[in-house]
DNA sequence: GGTAAAGTACAACGTGCATGGCAACTATAA
DNA sequence: TTATAGTTGCCATGCACGTTGTACTTTACC
C-alpha cells in the first residue's frame, strides 16, 4: 500500500478508492471558505470557488461529492479552529482572577474577543452566512458548526463563571445565565452592529460598548451586598 | 376619469397609466409576505407567491416591476405595522411608572413584546430573512426596513428611559445605552434561541429569561442613592 | 348587454448554474 | 524513462426560474 507523500488522506466524497492530492484539497477548502464567506452558501458558484482556489471545477468534484459537502467541510474545519482560539482566550483571562479586579479581566477578555473576530474575519464572514441560511441548511450541518465552535467556547465561559461564583466573586446562582448575560452585554451589540465584523466600528465605540456592558453585568451580578466580595484564587 | 371603487390606487411599477385592482394587490403582498418569510428573498419563486396569493404570475408583473420591488413593498408595509404595535406597547407600559415597581412594568413589557412576536410570526419570519440576506440586499432596502419598524420602536424605548432616568427611577446617564442593555438582556436571548420565533421555546423558559434579564438590568442600572455593591473601583 | 380594461393560462425565451463525460496533459513513483 | 493516475479545459446536459408575449376570459361600469 505505497502512497505518495502528498496523497495520504482519504477523500471526502469523490469516487471511492482514489488517492487525491492533499495540497489541492487544502487549496479548495481555503478558497471555498473565502468565497462562501463572501457570498453565502447556495449563492457562491462552483466556478468562483475554483478560480479562488486556483483549481479546475472538475477537480473540486473529484474531491467532494457536491457543493453542500464542500460547505460542510469548510464549516467544520474553520469553526473548530476559531472555537479553540476563543476557548483559550477565556481560560487565559479568567484562569486566575486578579484581586485587582474582575472588571478589568472581563474588559480585557472582551477586547481580545473582538480582536479574534477581526483577525479571523474570514471565518466570521462564514458564520454570518451560516446563521443567515440556518433555516435552509440541513440541521446536521448546523449541529456540526455549533459543536465544533460555539458550544465549547460557551462551555468554557460557563465553567469559569461557575468557579467565580463559588469563590464569591460573582452572584451567579445560574452560571449559564450569567454567561449568557455577559456575552449579550459585552459582545452581542458589537456582533450586531458590525454584522459579525462585516461593517467596521470605531475602536472607541467598541471600547465604550465593552466597558458599559461589563459595568452593567458586574452590577447586575454583584455578590450580595452584605458580603464583601472574596477575590482570591478561583480554582 | 371614472374609476372603479376597487381600483383607486396608483400602481407600483406596472405599465404606467393603468388602473389595477387594490384587492389583487393586497392579496399579492400578503401572499408574498408569507412566502418570502418562509423561504427568503431570492429563494422564493414567483410561482409560489402567485399560488399563495391565488393570482397568476402575470398579474404580479402587472402590479410590480420585478420581484425585488415586490419584496421592498412587503417589507415596508409589514414592518410599519409591527413597528407601530411595539411602539404602542412601550408607551403603554412605561407611560406612568407605577411606584409599586419598575421591575414588574419591565417584565410585563417583556411578555407583551414576546406576545407580539408570536402574533406577528409571519412578519418576524420576514425579518429573519431580511437580516439573513442583509449583506446581499440593496442598502436602500435595509434602510427602508430600519426606518419603518425598528428605529421608531427603539426611539420610543430610549425616550421612556430618558424620562425614567430624569425621574430618578433609573441610573442611565446614557439612555440609549440603557435601552440597548435592556433590549439585549430581556429579548436578545429569546430572539436568538427562537430564531425570531421560528423555533418554539417553552413559556416557562421565556418567563425565566425575561425575569432574569430584567433583574440583571435593574441591578446594573439601579439608581445611585443606595449605592449598590461594587467590585473594587468599577467607577 | 356592451365594452374596455384587468386578469388568466400557457408557453416561449434566455440565462445561470450544478454536474458529468472525455480526451489531453502532467507530475510522480518505480 | 515509463506507466499510472490526478488534473485540466471544454463541452454537453439538464434544470430551475425570472420575465415576457399572446390570445382568451372575466369583471365592472355605461
């Protein structure tokens, strides 16, 4: 079973038993992500993807069964990557809560989160298209996306908030709800107004939104008045 | 220039100088709203709209220049109607703040708001499609929608919050931001999870979201006199 | 009832686009 | 170098759909 160094993978949906080039496959997926992000799923033409990838349309059909399977592959590979980045971000900022202030930690997390959104603009353009088409996309595809990206990130946030509540730094009997409130106040307005990064927002405005959001969040979930907050290790 | 009682309106884009039936036009717009809401803009076929409206496709083209103009008409007429309903709701619930509690007023507003969303499910299905396709729709269309629906409603909310802040019932130096925070906390999660009403959410869950959201909001924007607990110097 | 305009049925036209077939080209492994 | 198989360009096919033309039917007012 000798294989070329470049053709070690199993194909995703082409004719069975063929050995296709991994490099071509990667080029296709990357090009497809760009075009799908720009134009959306049913709208992006195979030809445009082929051009973007520097590949013939015929080759695309050698690697993938059809356009939909290509789309699924793009979603899975892209969102797993960005999901990891966000999860790492959350853990990094909330691993140890500085006694100096939970507020500054949350604000810093907010800014870094937005930074990821601009760095991975192409991915979030794709996400925008997914949510846009959600109702017309197979449910399995939506699940695939949720599971590989948003869900783990959210779980990490809930986990950290649970620890913060246990440490008395937060009044969050329901950490999941607190996570939702934090996310809404700190990010939802930004994702909304930038359309997930599509339209720019002045940095000062972003900063104001995050600061105000974190402020409202912390006041809304402040530890019970009688008990001064215990800021210590949250682990 | 005798006109039939049924044909008094000016046409939107058909051949100039013809007198078209208002009843047919209404049927077309209503059917188009249903189908556009269900399938989205470019996706909905003229044939499907014609069937839904009980009209021939040719008649549609006698009343409207093309599919896009029909879509614009649907958006304008539908969102103006729902926008008025929401504005009325806001004014009704926040016109006089019961000393008994701003909290209950906001919660009641929240419930009525959600009720409007379910009553006008067809409209919000349309809104879902608009936001989904926003990037590929002419900007003028998006503006048309924003101006006729969401903007007036939001303005009403900001106005009420400004009065509440002036009356000392709320700590909202920036009423616009407070309105955003209230909207996010009380509604955004619901619109998110129900996909603007597309997928159902148990009433108990809705109630919990609104209650928790209003709670967080009020604690975050509580009037200063009693100085709510603050973590460190949150300013 | 007559008449003119609106509405309808039907079909044609053009287009865009996802696929599939095929033969020629090319790069790699032996 | 040679055989093997991925890659490519190009064309064909089929389909979906917006839009229009046209001839016939219905409707509303005189």
